[in-house]
């Protein structure tokens, strides 16, 4: 039995606490909200973020970061991307040197354009950094429905040990050493899901959605390769798998936000109604900036950035994007220059 610290009392952090507890470990969960801590400890539920799911009584919650990570064999972090650096810095004094820290957050930091493992490497230089990604809706894994994910770590022996500890019969962990590929896939699935939702909201049809999702996957691969990732990663669970789930389901916060935008609602109004974070909104600007810095062509992301962050009219952005489709979809002859 390992001692595992879970940082983040939202839906995914709580779901991962259930997964790891089901795998037979001592689980401590940190939550920022006192109400969440109280609900988990007294009633074994998290009504705030994962309503209707019963939690194992062995999951213990605390608002004290040091208490959660002290003597932990490994730590999973599932906090909103824009808060990752601050939370990681706060837990650093209590974290033993060499402790594996796995980011479950899927995003990119505004301003620095740093991906989640880059943020952790900067904030926790003495930790061993890994990424957990793949198609994994929180409610489904919390209720023990089958799921496959990717655990990426540059240290293969650490990856193997983590996979053994986290895996259980319904939570299959596949190993990878492509940390950057897993991180980019996790960012881009949220970005592309917003675009897919817009197409749904505008009633453009399933053909258009499939085209956008496919072009978005190509963008993810180009950006990943430019960051040193393996192109093959984007054909697996951390790439196409996660994208297929998120961009095709109205359960996705990012897809549903895109639908509302496509129906003509204002972004501020949509976000004002939501308690939970929609990661793709914060990611679009930083992904677009990173693409420009790396000279990577990303028209789906560029169009979204124009709409979300630069006041571009949705119709104008769609017209601009549509005009580029023939070039984007062109397939050259084998061996052609």
C-alpha cells in the first residue's frame, strides 16, 4: 500500500482519489474549499463538484497542503492550469526530494506559454515529473466505468511504478516517455472542442465538425512536434483518444461552451453561469502565442483566438477559416516536393 496525495478537490481530483483508493492505497485529498473537505470527511461525498457519487470512507480530505503531501509516495495534481504554479510552489516545502508528481491538469500557462510539466519542473525542481492524460470524464472514472489513460514520464522505471500503483481492472494505464506529447494533447483537445461546439451551435452539420476535429488533431501534432514530442503520440489515447471524447460530447465543458457561442451567446455570460473552470478558454490565447513563436500554422486555434480574445466577429472568423480550407485539406502526391 502506498500513501498518495491528491491535490485538487474538484471533479477530476475527487475522481482520481476514488481510482487510487480503489487500487488499494491510503489516499489524502487537498481541497481549497472548507465545504468540500467537510463533505468528504463527514458524508463521503463531494456535492459541490461531483454530485451524486459516493466516495470510499477511506478517502481523507484536508485543507492543509503539508498534511496531504507529507510522506506521500507520489502526488497527483488536478488543479486549474492557471493555478498550478501557485499551488505547486505552496506545497514545495513539504515535498520530499525525488517524489514523483503527476499532473492531471490539461492546460497551458498564460503569459509564459509553459505547458503543465514545464510549470511543475520550474516550481518543483527536486520532483520527478509525470503527466496523466487521455479520455477520462471524471464522473465515469469515479463510478468505476472502464477507462484507458496514458502515464508519461521521462524516467521509465518511475512510469512503471506509478502505473502499477494507479492501475486497477477498470482503469488501464498505458506507459509513455513522451511527456511533452501527452501535455500538448491535453491542451489541444480542449481548444478543438470549443471549435467543434461552435460548429454544432451554428448547425453546420457533422461533416463540418469532423473536418474541424481532424484539422485540430493535425494542429496538435504540429505543435507537439515543434515542442519535441513524437508525432505517433497524437494517434493514441493522449491525442486522438482524448480529442474524440472531448470534442464529440456535450458533457464536455469546452464543447458545451462552444455550442453556446455558436448559438450567439456572449462569452462573459456563459462563463458567469459556470462554477467550474473551462480550461480551453484560458488556453486558446497562450496556444496561439506559442504557435506564433514556434512558427507553427494553426488556423483553427487562430480563428478561436480572434473570437475569444481579439473581438473578432464569429461570422468573420468562420469566413476567414473557410477560405483557408482548400489549402488546409490539400494532400500532395507521394514524392511531390
